[in-house]
C-alpha cells in the first residue's frame, strides 16, 4: 500500500519538472487512485486550485484524475468548476475524467450538474449544460427550452446538444426545428446535427431547404445529416452539394452519398490536382492571371 502523502508529494514534484519529463508519473497516480485515500482530498483540492491559478493544465489534469478515482461522483462539483476555468487548452483529458463519472453513474451525478445549470456564472452554466447532455432526462426540458432561447449563442448550441439526447417528443422536436432559423450559423449547425442524430425522416424538407445556407459549415452539416436519412429527396440534395463551391461541403456530400449506398465515382486525378491548386490559391489569395 502506497503512503498517500508521500505519493502525492512525489506527483507534485514530478509535475513541477519541465515539460517532457513526466513519463514516470503514471504508476504513482495509479497507486494513489487505487489507495482510495480520501484523507488526501483537501491537499488535492489545494493543489488543483494552485494549478488553476498558475494556468497549468497538465497539473490540473493529473490532480483531476486522482480526485475522480478517489472520490468518484463526489469530486464532480470540483471538476466541473475546474472545467469552467479557461486555461487555453482543449480540456480533452479533464473532460474525459468528467465524462467517465457522468456515464458511470448518471443518477448519482445529476444533482451536482443541476446545481450548476442555473448558476449566475456564464462559464459554469455552459460547463453544466455540456455535462447535462450526459445525464439529461425529459424533466429537464423546461431548463433546456430556456437555454435554447438564451442571448448567448454558445448556450443555445449546448442546449441543442443536450436536446439531442432527450427522449424525443413533439416538444423536443419543435425546439430543435426552431433553431434551424437561428441567426447564428453555429446554432443552425447544432440543430442540423441534432436532427441528423435523431434520423427523423419527417424533417427532410427542412434539411433540404438548408442546402443553400450561406455558411459552408451549415451546408456541410446538412450533408452529414442527410447521410443518416433515407427518402426520395436525399440523393438529389446531396448531388446538388457535390457542386458546392466549398471543398469541405463537397467532401461531406461524397461521404454522405457513400453512406446511403450511392458512392460517387472518383474524379480523374488531374481534376483533383487542379481543384487542390485552386483551393490553395484561394486560401493564400494569389492573384489570378
């Protein structure tokens, strides 16, 4: 059995080393988690706060892993608050630890998530809405409807991601469909993804209307959503997107056509070459002659 305090001191010393010299930290972290020593929690919380203040995302992630392994869902409020602090990284490791807790016992985690879902802090509310998508229930619909009408487009996007996980009824569908007309393209893209995830054939006409959306990312999301559906209008809409001026949209349309069993024969290599040159020149804004 590891000496918990000595092990934690070892971990903290290893975190303090220059980047790239942390390869031997994993066995000690694993041993601390296996110990289940809850007496370390105050020291771990103090270390986590220090790393957040120092904007040390690596230290934050290591301490979060130990806390999650020792406290399980009891660590969730602390980890959610840590995730609400922007240190400029992608938070992949931290959110992975949080997701493991949420998916491991959704019922036990819901109270901590709901306690932050209406917080006055915008950052905390966004983090809680993200987490809510993993533990959402139909009784959260009123809260998600309010978030779907929020002035902050990021909150509207997060509400749609959570709505995609709710047991579908007409109220849920109406909220998602309403977002297709949102002024912010990120919200429209989120709504399209939610509908594609649902695989509702009755929304096909609404999706087909968006093949002419002015924003390429929305059109690319439409192609992806259509690839999850079937119907007479799907293939014509996707073939229309094959001629889209945006390369990413055309790529999404190709993949979607393959997904519905209508793969597109590859173009001759010389055409792909010149298409790539044209895209490269457009990116660098070289003058044409």
